[in-house]
């Protein structure tokens, strides 16, 4: 998904007095499984190794 295709998001960064950290990283780990599930839904083929090689699905 490209940035112009993404839904609008509201981001709230709370001033807590703690050291900064964790802003933006939590969304990264579920990307590979979500993409793998989307490829399976579209093609019926499971991809179980990274990096994905969608050229060899047929």
C-alpha cells in the first residue's frame, strides 16, 4: 500500500516525561503475516519463507 492509498490516521503522542521510544514500530511485525495471508486469499498458495518470492507461485 502506498501512502496515498492508506486510510487517514490520527496519531497521538502523549507527553509522559519518559524517554521517547516505540513510536511507529508496533505496526511493523504484523506486515509479513498480513501480506502472506493476502497472497493466500488471492492465489490459494501459502508462502512460508522470507523474503517472499511471488514470481514462483504458479
